[in-house]
């Protein structure tokens, strides 16, 4: 008797509520890694490959992908494209801004190993707070699902840089270029007040406010 073919393992798309909890539980490069992959819809290798030179404050140009220690071009020709950067990711990046180098860099300056980061830092941190972790690709599926919910499948296709919309629908959108911009603007509004501001940004703003106060007092004196 011929056995019935097994279906693929069920996949998860990180929800809006889940990613808010994850981001508010993490800090440092762990937090930035999650935000970068979720809000830009990147593959893990693409996230490892982005450099500060690829970021202009509004868009992130995807040019390369890193697998282990090997740097190559992204998965498809269409994957080499810009993606919009929205809040709160923009604030996180601005608080870390450098002139050059990999955004997700380890102490050596080389791209960080995301598998190790998840195993050693992210999972233990989230487990203490009973927050589930479904892996890096769940973040990419999550933003595709959200973009489709607030706009349409074409918006998700543009963000994920798929060649055709059927790929987006079949593998990335779960339950739920102009279209992408519109979707991300709507998503930005949803997340503006739900993600805690990065500590570095809060410190910088407090310092700036203190300097302004001192300056005003000096002028008054």
C-alpha cells in the first residue's frame, strides 16, 4: 500500500502583538536584528549583509546576502531592491548610526551569526518572560501578513521583493511599490506608540534637553 505523502511542516507568522512583546523584551543588537528583519521583510542572510552605506535614513538598499562567512548577491535578481524604513526601526538605526560597516556586526566587525544570537540571547531572554519565539523567517512571514491585511498582497510582494505574487500568497501570507509604501505608512502608525524607545535614544534626548536647559539658564544669567 502506497503511503500518503507527508505535507510540509506548518509555519508561523509572527503577529503584531507577538513582535511588540518581543521587541519590548529585547535590547541591543538582538532588538535591532528582530526589528530589521520584521519591518523590512528581510531574509536572515540579507539582514546580515546590509551595511550602513546602504541606508539613507528613509530606505535600505538590499545589495548582498551572507551565508555563514560567505558574502554573495541576494537569492534572486529581483531581491536587489530598496525597502522603506519606518518607525520604530528608524529610531533604532539612528541611535546606532555609523558611517560604514555592517549594521548587524559582531565585535570583530563581521556580520553577526543570527543562529547563535537567537540560541544564546533571544530565546533565553524571551523564555524568562514566557514569550514564544518561532524563528527568523516567522518575522518575514509576519510582516507579509500584516502588509496584506492593511493593504493587499501586492504590498507584501513589493516588500518581500518576490518575482510573482503567487509566491507571496502561498508561502508568506498567513491567515489574514505604491502599494508597499501605502502599507508601510499604515503599519508605521500602528507601531509608533507600542514599541519602547531605544535606551540610547532616550539618553541622547535627555542629554540634549539638559544642554538646552543649561544654555537657556546661561543666557538668562
